[in-house]
C-alpha cells in the first residue's frame, strides 16, 4: 500500500498553526500579511520534515496553470543525433519549475493529431512542435490553441507562431571561411548540392541556406565555386558516388560537403583515387555528427547546436506564454552554429595562406 500524501493540514498541525496560515506561508505571502518570522520558520521546517509537496492539480485549478509544456516531434526523441535537443528543452523547463511532456509522431499525421489533443486534454501551458531536420510544415490548427513555438521548422503559410532554427546561412559562410582562411582560392568543389540555388535535394531547407552562405562568403573573397555534385540523399554512399564522379573529371583542392555522412563517403572516394586528406584535398562539412570525430583524419565541421536549439525553443515559448495574441509576430530566431576545427583542412600544397 502506497504511503498517504502529506497534506497542508498535516503541515499546519505539525507547526501548530491554522491551515490558512500554513497556506499563506507556503505560497510566499507570509511577510506580505505580517505573519511573524517565528511562525514562518515553524511552517517551513514542518513542511521540510514531512517532505510536503503542493498538489499541482489544485494549484493549477487555482492559478490557471499546470506548469507543464508539451513537446511533440517527428523523430527527435528517438534520434541519437538530436537527443540533445530534448535535453536542452528539459533543462530549460526544469529551471523554471516546469515539466516537459514528450510525444513522438514518427511523421504520422493522425498520431500527431492525437498527441496534440492529448496535450490539450492535459491543459499544458504551451507547446513546442519540433522537427528532426529543418523543413517547412503545415501548422496544425491545434497548435495555435495555446502559446506555441516551432522548432527546426518553418510554416508553409503565414502564422504568428515564432520559430527557432539553426543559422544555416551563417554556417555556410563559416564553412567557406575555413577554406579561405587556409588559403584556398581555386579548386573548391561542393558535394551534396549546388552550384546553383535550385540544385538541391527536394524540400531541403538546410541545403538552400547552406548554399546561400557558401556562395556569399566565396563571392565576397572573389572566389568562384569550381563545380558541384548534387546528392539526392545525404548518406555516405551518395557522397562516395558523387565524389568518384567528380574525380573522374577534375582534381579538387578542397571539398565542402553538405553533411558529415556525405563527407564520410567523400573520404573513401579520395582514398580510392590515392588522394590524402588534407595533404592533397581539404574537406570541411556540416552537422558535427559523432562520425566527424571518429574519421581519420578527424573532420572539420560546422556543428548543429541541438542542445542550444532545445533551450532556445523553451525560452521563446515562455516569452509567448506571457504575451497577448496581438503581440505575436511569427519571429524567426536563429541559433549560431559553431565551427569544430579538427584535422581535415590545411593550406593548398605549395601555397601559403592569403
């Protein structure tokens, strides 16, 4: 048989005060209503010794808040890669004394509808609707019934909901600058997307934004992209095939791969052609997947800030919870993507950095 829950009446009895007095002290209003310090200390000591916890349901009925947040995603919770996104959100919620309810849809629209309904049934104070990969989405009507934030997602139609996204354009600039700072001015090829802004995998927001940043940084330095190979899916086998195809017609000095899995395939292709990283070809990439530090030489990459994205989403949500509908503007918040400098980039052979 489970132990009986400690009540406010138990605390009051142990402290030798009325239930009303105990309630006022534990709600933080003791000083305001001139309850003596001695009485206040007795109540607090009794609550501590009895391990009293407030009844959240009762508090919610009284205050109109349940101190809970719903986090609904496609595959974030079950992904090793993006697990830190959940961790960041959990810690930001916990810092404020809130709990996070997590639901996973696996991309099923009906399951998403049921999960959102369940969150509303539990009267969550706000919602985070998250995506594993940055994409555009149709925002379900149920999301807008409470304060909400889109995480790693952009709405297909205008919406007052704010969105939190990695700063992919600046990440593209950063990747290009890594090569420019090492002295690369020619023979820079792209593997995964490009060279044009329409040469990207279908519905890939990250591809477009990374490409924009790469082209801007290289263009500002007077450097042209020497060529590119698009990959229909950003997996090692496509990076291998694309890089082999490139090496059949060109001798690159540097590769910008659009994610670390593509870079893994590119490493294999370069090795097949007897080319060494970075002595013969420098390689820079994106995401900071665990494989980036497993590869030899270790891969220089621009990291997806999963933990920071999760924290930022909850921070933005709390700003929304205290805001009226007319104050919501659908602002997009960009989270910086840091460079993880490792061993895969060096000055081109025979050249000095510019």
